[in-house]
């Protein structure tokens, strides 16, 4: 039997399905009449446990599921969001309670699951000088703690404190990695290791007199096209040499002081050094090309 009924007409469901309820009346003359009603017995909603991960990182998702299908998902606060398919997205670090509810004609049932929203790793940004001479050292910094310093190749080395030492002329990339439960991210910083001969030349003492010129480069950084403005109390010839980060000659020009001179370099992104020579002095400045 799918249902029982009391003498007062109270029907109690036993199993799901459809059954017929019969009501019969007999009078004193033993005449009988009946009425029939079909009753559908449906189950009380029972929601199963919520399956899936119990944590999510900010900016990522985790999939949850439950039974029966066709219910409603909700998040209790703004630390996470959940779609109608049970996909939870981490928004803000903290916890959120995810609820799955199912409703039918017999009522509503629900289950909950607490989700921890963990912070995604942040590697911050690296700051410091972008060039170092062979055999010399510079210090790089990152405001985010508990990270690991590394160099991509052997042109430079870096220790656990961010001290970079030049080994071979060329370019290297210094990375700072931060790892947590949500994974690993890296910040990168290009370093130019300058040749010893070039470092010796730019560190040499120049002859400086009261007529020494000043050199302005603009724009700087640039895409390879820039102008130099060499101002001096004396009008005289100026020899200009441009070298790359490892001391190789890129180009050279001759112009004059107190004259704006335009330069176009077909060179890749990088650090270059411009040296201006007059009969009185030498001036060296850095030119950055960013394409």
C-alpha cells in the first residue's frame, strides 16, 4: 500500500506513487454511493551532502555538487560567489558559507558547506638599479616578504638578500618568487651586466674645465629616436659615441655644442650609453630604448 487513511479522512503517505482514495456512503435502505480521488505521494525533499573542495583562492574557482539536481545555490556573504551550477569563485580573503536548497510540494531541505577563501600569491615588484659591472654588486628590493631570489642565466648571481653580482657581460633576468597554498608567482627584473672595459672607461676621471658642456637627452626612455642638446659657453665640435650594455660600439656622430642634434637608432630594447667628447671634457649618460 502506498498510503493509509483514517476514519476522519487523514491520508498518510507510505511510499511514492499514485493511489486511489475511496469514500463510500450507505443509507438506511442499504443504498451505496462512492467517490474516488487520486492521490500522488511524493517524497519529502532530502538534500545530500555538498561535494567538492573546501577552499578556493581569490580569483579562481572550485566546483561543488549535491543532490537532487535542480536546487538553488547561495553564498552567505561577499567573500565568495556561487553560480546556479555550483561554481564557487573566491573574491575576498576569509570564509563564506555555501548553501544548497531543494524545494518541492512537501517542503524544503538544505545543506551547507564552509569555504575558505585564501589569498592568491603576490610577488610585488622589484626595484633597484638595472645595470651592474662585472665584479661589482647592486642591491635589489621587493616589499613582499618570504620570497626567493633567482637569476635566469649565469651572467649574474643573486643571493637570498637580493644582492646581484655581475659575472659576464650581457643581460640576465632576476626573479623574485612567492609561494603559498594557492601557487607560485614571479616578478621579473632585467639586469644589464656591463663589460669591465666599459665600466673602467665610464669610471675614469674626465678632464673638466669651466667650459665643460652639459648634455640633455629627450625623450628618455624612447623608441630609438631622440635628440641631444649639448650646451656650452664655447662653440666647438663634439664627437658622440653610443655603445650598448656590454660596451660594443653601436654608432658614432660628429656635431657641435649649442646645437640640437637628432639621433635615430635601429636597436632593440635595452640600455645604451652615450658619450660626448669635446676638447675640454667627456660626458656619459644612459639612454633607454623601450619598444
